[in-house]
């Protein structure tokens, strides 16, 4: 497999479009730097979560073109693309067909009808959804407070609950006096007052039925009959709009047709690696935790692999879990590549403590167990911390958190729980104290670790924490701290910075020197603050000698004829 460096971008990260990225990679300074490119899913037709809520897998016309994909292929750059197994957007054609046709929809069971799933395992509530009995949900893993439900209105007026693990948003169309006059036969004056009340309070997140029965609104609503209230609610519900990521029903044959069609399309785009996002949430059974269920998770992956093999695609399952749970090892043992989510924190820990023993031990485990990884420093989703549990002590992890937060990072806790740390959002450069020397040593360590190195575009340009982007994003916008879109001019200027130019030199060496190959022999040694990595293949040798305390390092090369040099 190609283990050369992989650029990681949104299609609008570098210049504004994928065409701009392709043009930039054709610059002399970028020649032979990357062999792969991971383009995040906003390259597709999406709505929410900057791409992770897919409407369909056609290209986003505003951000990407077939011509740009062809240019990347011409540069010898293959693609890594996302396939979101667990869910699709409310705006997908399949879910919209359900909203339009209800029980008559071809896709009625394409997504998970909550009440059908839990039938016989709980009691029906007044709101129209089944609340599962405690014994069935005591071990269930939730990504947000409350039950993961989105209630949607069917054409016959019923509200039907669908499983919704991740994001959702419900809004109501603004109404005016004439809408309410026509819907319920009201007089103009009361219609005008009701329209103002309904528009204001639905914007605040209240339901129309709640608004019409609230005591504090009785001055406006007291003249309404029960029948008139029902007609008004029906009018409002018909104007309801949904956004959200709806869980797919993997027991539906139509879902498997969709999976096959999608993998075929990704291969046609030039993908060689497909990242399986949120795959561990897809297999669901009553009474299970519904995250990495066994054996359902492995059965799902095997069926997906059979489809992927038809299109020569390598699968990269994405999962965050503590080191002690050994999920990464399970994935590797079953023949899949896995993410090295441990490396970002381990490198910062090594640089802060001057102790490379934990980093060396992890590298040695990868070598001895033959685990094939994609590794990284920064990424679109923060610096992982949950993953380090069991690999570093709680004290070292806490020190790591305090250090990055002290340098301007934001803690992301899982499910909003204070003591369930998940990740810290910061640029990697800022997490390292905005030190060029540390950034360069961190990059060198990454490039000499076992695996395929994935390079977050903002790390390449030594990007700093973007606090203005966080402010603009509002509540929940902490991830924008590390997602600054760069203009072509900014990138052109940054190429002159020594910290950028030196990274490009190292990446080009990693991409082109024959010592780096999938079957290379790798040795790692750590002695206090000193570390040494050596890659050997076909008589070629590449060596990294690093001092973690001074951030000094030397990279040397040796060819089969005995010629040596410093890179």
C-alpha cells in the first residue's frame, strides 16, 4: 500500500475550492510532497456539521469539480474520502420521500422507526414514542442528553419518531394573519396577534401546542376553541422544517444497495482509502450498548469490505476509545487499517516531559503487532485525549490538558459531562506553544513513526488558534479554532517561512526516499530525552536522532552504495 504523506483538507481550506488546492499542489515548492489527499465530506452535497451530514454523494458544485479530481490524479495523488455508514441527512432524497409519502414511501424502513425498533420493550408515552424499559437502555451509549429521537410529521398528521443519534434542528415556517384566517377561520385581529406570538415563541424553541395551552399566553389564546387550536397546530406542523443526521436501518436491503452505489461512486472519484465514519453506531439491538456491539459491528464491517473489494478500496474504520479497551487492536487483527489517535497526545507529552519512553513503547507495539495505521498531529476534530486512557497515567493526561488549555485550547467533554474528557480543540502549533522548533520536531517524529502520515493543512502552515472564528461560530463552535480557511495569497506568503519550507523538505524526503516502504524494517530506541528511529529497505536507510529537551534533531540518509548525507 502507498504509505506516503497525505494532505488533509476541506475542499475550501486552501484558496476556496478544490480547484485552488489542485492548482496549489502544482507549484514547484509542492512537487513530490504528497502522494495522497484526504478531502473531508463537504466535498459532497451536504448540509450540517461541515460535511458529516450527507444529502447525497454528488460533488458540491460550489467547492469541487471533476476537473480538479483529474488534476490530482495527474499529480499522482490518490484520495481518501469519507463514507458515513451510520446516518444520512433529513434532506436526503430517501428521508424526504418518507416525509412526502409516509407509510406508502418506498423508503419507509430505510431509516430506523424508533417505535418499530422498541416494540415490546417499553411503554408508549403521551408524546407518541416508546420509552424503553430501564433494563434495555441501562448500558446504551448516548451522544446527547435524552433519547435519540426526531419526531417527524407524516402526511396523515401522525408524529412518528425516528432514531437520531447525532444533530437535529426543527424550525417552523413563519406565519402571518392570513395563514391563520384560512387555516382556522379566525378574525383578522386575533390572527395577527396569534401569528406574532407563534412566530416569536417557535423561534425560541417551543412547540405550537405548548404555546397555545400555556397559561401565560391566555390573553391571546383564551378565545380559541379546541377545534381552532387543533387547526392552528396542524397549520404550523405542515410548515415544519427539519435538519438532522438520521440513523440508517442496516437491516433494510435498500440501505445495502445505497452502500454499494456509494462505494462505487467514491472509487470513480479516485478514492483508494475510504474512511468509515461513525460505523460503530450503526449495528443496533435492544439491550445492547449500541456502540461497537458484538458481533454486529464486525459482521457489518465484513459485509462492507466485500463491497469495497469490488472497487479496490481500502477501508479505514474510525473509532475513538481508550487505549485500554484495545479496540484499535481488534480492528487491526481483523485486517483493517486503523487510526493512530494516540500519537498527537504522545508527542506533546514527550516534548513537554522530555521523556520519550511512552512514545517509543507505542511505536514498538505497532511494529511488533504489525498494526497498519494512518497517523496525524492535528486534524479537523481536535487533539484526542479520551484515547490516551490506559496508555498514559491520569496525572500525565491532566497535565497535558492543562498545558494545551493554558495555551488557548478549549476542552471538549463527551456528552457535556465535566469529567469525561474527549478532546482539546487547538491548532497543533499553538498546542506546542507556537514554537517553530517544536513544530518541526513533532513533524519529524510523526514522519518516522510507523504508519501513513496524514498532514492537517493548517499544521503545515503553522496555523495559530483562531479565536475570532470561534466567536463567529457561537455556541458549540470550539472546533473552528483549528479550521481557518487560507487564501491563495496567505499560502504563497507562508511558503517563505522557514517552519513551512522545512516541513515540505521533510515531507518530500518521506515521500520519495526508498527507505520508507510498507515492508521496511523499523527500529526505535529511547534513552531519557533522546530518541532514535531508523527505517531500512532494500539497502536504503533513513535515521532520525532527536533531543526532546532541546527540540534539536538530525535526519540522515544512506544509500546502498554507502553514500550518506544530512537531510
